[in-house]
């Protein structure tokens, strides 16, 4: 079905683009209820997060389990600057991104040389470190008490306190981030990375300073996560360390993997599904999370490239049916 | 790449379009004409705090059953909508928006953790609906909004009580404090220490631990070396039991004091001999001879096989206070309910008589108890 | 390959042990055997669905799959056993000997013995059996190992089941030692297990045990010297430093993972 939709979209590019844009703009009218609009706003914030993590995965071929930490750094930075210093949102927002990006660059410099399994542990440990520092640095962050009373964003004297307005603001940022990432992917560097992702030595021998680009991609991903954090902080207006823990990193990574690693639309699909799912299955009460775990396993088993990912990223001999039959020997595969 | 983008944007759009399908039709409701009154409960039914959320649900459902049996409120039956927040502030806030957007719902009970309550507070405040948390004790919670009420009582009241108990009642002079590193633990530690030092005592050591910690040996060894008269545990009962067991294993014999969160039958089964002689206080006591307490305890135990603890009792109180406020308001108007709830005075609850302070906190009465012969007993000086 | 559901296998092992001692037979050794069996089974199932089925797919798919198992097992335990903290009956809690002021109980002796048996047993298994040779070969280069006629699938399956069985066993011991078990008990041991494994060296079994001790010492020292609030901070910081400067741990060999 996806293929047919793709075909249709291909044929009617302009119409589809306009339709989608119109739809996204009309969402506040279509949804009507503030509850659904809130879900839509959270989806936009998580689209930024999952897309930026996908940028890191796409460019470095490795995944970070510290993404929620950068999200948290952005949230705390913007919240504290606007409460303690009184800076306007238009200044705290980029500052939140820059701080997260800077720390991301340092972490990237240190850890991106690690091999995959070690990078998982390294970023996991860093995520925990950020949480512990937030919990213990009480004079600045109020520790476990969290930060209440974060003001609504004010842009040129216009306070964005209404959900509809907030939706348009986060939608704007989400679209910008997605378009920027898409632009990066399609750039010369991006294409080189996608082609050489699986073969680092190859890339290096082509004269690409792989490591420098990796650090840049990592820092940029963290910058976007910081922006998402600022958008989140001024939306919920109360933040605390436990909102940016390891579980949140896992959730963002799940969105990317479920939607499709390496594709632009994948993380968006993942974010939508994982934000809508909990609301859709509320009636299951305590069985809801059991179903969540089960669905995660089943989707990853039968669609390991993600719902909207492509098969192209995989080695040729990948065969889903291999669970059910004895694996062919290498020679058999080659003969076939 | 481009092709994928376009094609899947359509999918995204379709899924967004599908959202109103589960929104439920929006209808204009006049609650005063309907023959039921809807109340929402937000509680962590899954995740790490599921234990407490389940107790919330049990108690509130039981409470509603009794109220309806006795003729309901304003002659109407109460109906409960339950939402699972997973203990996740994000979900708790989304639920808050769901409840406040639903015109049939008149008030909300929940959430369990203070963080969840604080994250959803701005929504209740903006949408003007009562948020009555049975357990939120964060010192900024109730003062944060006119619409937020807490009935657990803040540590500003319990801390000095326990400090007085320790200093004057038990004659302790130096105390080491161990606390869980969350908002409740910090408040508990702070108010107790301040009051104890004001009385002339010395807080000789303060150490904290993160939620989920299982090994306290290192902290206890460090504290043991300071040779305090007593150990104050600002911990939930399950951590409290672990700390006590490990303390005994270290061969550290010391007086143990703690807040009412330790009061649970589970502390006795988990802690065994190690919790013998522990001093704490209660606002709700299963041995309380009062008729309503005994009725609740027997009902709860016969249904669920366990004795209710403090948190369960608080949830039962929450639904009763709310029902009484609606009855007094005489209408299901959200503002009227808030006004009536704020005026609650001397409400006879399981956890003592409840009167809201101007900010919406409850002042509790505390009873000193201790563990002797493997049971909680009232402590008489 | 990382299995994020290992902590939840630990938890399920603990609950199996608890079910056995409360309903079937109040003997800790039977409970330990049951914990091993359930852990083995879970390790086997997780390997089959998250790794065997996904061989050739990117690692992220396997990782998310084990995350799915982690959520599933935890929430299943919530639903099946209830979320309250349960207590294990006491076993061998009487004091065996006293050194200085420290009491050592029989249970602690059993735990130390179990750790020693596991260490020796694993060491023998890895270095003296054909299967052990296979595991070593696959850990170095699974493609080459496959070409040399090693049944890679079977080797990986055995390795995973074995790690599950050990987690299940430790779950029973942990629950008995702390006398408490609940559905979310697996998170912290899971994280600590990884940290200890990295300290000692991921490819070395004595290293893992040494890493466990090292982690314990670091945590205790940081509580004594710095502050209890920063204890995990220091443990994780040292973990990162290890990863950067000594990624093969103290006893790990320089080999590709």
C-alpha cells in the first residue's frame, strides 16, 4: 500500500504538497479539542527529537542513548535563563540549542571514536551523568524539586499561551528542522555519508574527514534536541530531571527505529505512532504497556527496517523467512 | 528520497486525520440535567509506581461504590474515568488536558507523584478544574494554583512533629539522616533537620540515594562511623525495610525514626526483626478502633487480600472529600465545587480531620507509633 | 550485541524463585534451579526473536526488540504478580562467622560459593569444551567462524540462553539477599551489570567478576570520600574514562567486538 501511495504522491507532487501543508495548517480546526491539539503539539516536539537523533544515526551510523540528556539541557537552559535572567524566548531558544550543541560537540569528540557497543554504554552513562548533575546541583536547578512557573514564550510582545498559537509555533520549528535535515542529507556531504556509512575506511580513503563530519552531525543533532527542549519547557511550564531520563532516550530511539532509520519520513511516522498509541489504547488500562512491548517486538521482527524505512540499507542476504528454515550456507546463497 | 518524503507525508497526514475518530463526538452537556456525575482519576497503573496507582484505583472505586450505595451525590450516581499516567509527567499532563476538555467531568483526583501533579497543574489552573491529589506533598504544589488541593499534609507540619518526638519524646540528641533524592525526600529531610536543630539537636550526617537503589551498605557504613543517637529514614516503606535489614547486617544497633511513609504492613513482612523498635507516626492507623476506619480496612482486606496502607487511605479520603464538596456546592459547576472544597473544615476522614489551609494544603494530626512484637502499636510517652 | 532485557530476566528469575518457595517447595536450591530454567528459556526466546530473526538487519532493530522485551516482561510481571513489593522468606540468614564487626551469613557464603562455581564453570566451559571454543571463535569473527564450520546460530543461542540462565539465578539470589522483589527491580542491576562488565573487560569472565568488585569499591569509596548523591556520577564517569582509554577493560583482550 505504501508503494501505491508513493506512486500517487510522485505523480501529483504539487497537489500532495499543498494538501499536506493545508492539512497541517488546518489541524487546530480539524481536531477541535485541546486534548488532541496537545497531542499534536507533543508530536511536533518529538518529531524534532526523533529527526535530530536520526540525523546522528544517519551520519555516524551509530546511535546515541543520551539524546534525552541534550533535550533536558535545552529545557533547563531556556527555563533558567527566562526565569532567573529574564531573557526573552527568542534569545533563550537559540541559546538552549547552542548550549546543547556545544556539550554535544564535546561528548561527540570524546565518544564518537568508540565502537558501537561501547558507544551505547558511553552515551547511556553520559545521559545518567546529566540527570545526576541536575538532581544534585540544587542551587541552580533546584534538584528534584524541579522548576515550576516557566513563562509562556513571548515573541515581539505577543504571548503565545493559546494552544493553537503554540501549535503553529512548534509546527514551524518542526518543519524547519525536517527540511534542514533533508537538505543536509541531499547535500554532497550527506550523499557521501549515506553511500559510505557502512564503510568508514572507504570514506576515509576518499579524502573525507569522516570524524570531523561525524562530530558536526552529532553536535547539530544535539542542537536541535536543545531547541526541542526549550519548546517543551515553555509548553509544560514545569520541568524536573525525571522527565529527561534514560527512558526518554529509549522512547526517542524507538521512534526512529520504528519509523525507519535513515529516512526523512521515518522518524516522523515513528513519532506520530508512538505519541498516538498511548492515547489510542487508554481503554486497556494496565494491559496497555504489555501490548506496547509486544507491538514493539513484532514490528521490529517483521519490519526491521522500520515502517517507513527502506530495505536498501541491508545486506543482500537478509531474509526474513530464515527464522523458519535452517540457514542456507554461504555457498548456497551465492549460487542462488 | 524525495519520493519517499512525499509518499509518506500522505501517511502522516492520514494518521493525523484519523485522530478525531477516537476523539469521541463533542457534545454540549449540561451536567446538572444528567443523572450521573463524572469524576476522573489519574494514577500510575503501569510502570515503576504501579503499586501505588493500583491502590489509588482500588480505594477510589471502593469509595464511589459506597457513596452510590448510600444514594449518591445530589441524588446522582458518581461515575469514574480512570487514566494511566505511567508515572510519566508528560502523560499526566496529556490526561489533564483530556479530562479538562471533557465537559462531563467535574473534577479530578490524582496524580501519585508530585512531579506528575506539578506538570499537569498549569492545565488544571488554566482550564479551571479541581485537581485533588491524595499524595502530592511538594511544597510548591498546593500554593501553585487555587485549583490544586493536597490532603497528605506537607512536611512543614510532619517534620517538626517528628523532631519534637525524637528530641523531647525519645531524648535523642544527634541524628543521621538518610533520604531518597526526590522532592518528597528533600522536603522531609529539610523540615525535620531544621526543626531538630532548632530544638538544640545536632544533625550529624545527611546522605541521599536515588530511587531504585538496593544497596545502602556504603551509606550506612559512613553514617555508623559518626556514631549518632539515631537514624532518621526519609524513605518509602520498601526502601525503609531494605535499609533496616542492611543496617542490622552491618551490626549497627541504633534507634530508628522515620516519617509516616514507613507505615505499611509490608514494612513488617519485608523488614522482619530488623524494623523492631522503629518509631514513626501515623495519621491513618489500621488498628484505629473508629468504626469507619475498621469498616474500610475490613472491606479493603476482604477484597484485595492486603491491609490498606497510608496512600490507599488517602485516596479513599480524597473521593469522600470531593463528594462532600459537590454535595455542599449543590451543583456540578466546576467553580462552585472548588469554592465548596476550599471551605472544607473538620472533615472527618480516615486520615484524621481535614481542614484546608488558604493555599489548599491539609493540616494533619499525627499519632506516635512504634513497632513492638512485630506490630505497629500506639506509642505513649 | 546488547540485551537490554537482561535486567528483566533477572526480575523474572526472582519471581520464579518466589513462586517456587511460596507455593511449591520452600527450598532455596530448588528455587535457584527454577530461576536458572526460566532465565534460560527467556534468554533463548529473546535470542530467537531479537537476534536470530534479525541477523543481517542493523543492530538498532535488535536493540529495540530487546527493549520491547524489557517493557513486555516488566508490565507482564505487573499484571501477573501485582505491583506490590513481595518478600522472600529468610534462608540461611543466621550468622556463620563474624569478622571484626561484620556478620557474614550463610546466605552470603552460598552467594560467594555460587559466584566461584559460576566463574570456574564458565572458565572451563569457554576454554575446555568444543562449544566454548565456538563461542570464542564467534566473538572474534562470526563470519570466519561460520566458514570454519562452526554452527554460529547454535553458538549464539547457547551463549544467550546461558547469560539468561545466570541472570535468572542471580535474580533468585538477589531477591533472597534483599528479601524483596517487585516488577521494576531489574533496572538498576541491569545498568550495573553493564558497567561492571566494561570495567573488567567485556570479553573476559574473571574480568567481569573483578569489574563487579571494582564497581563496588568505587561506589563505596565515593560515598565515603565525596557524597552519596554523586556516587553513580563517579561510577559512570569512570565508565566513560574506561571506554575512552581502556575499552577492553582491565582483563579484556584486544579483540574486535
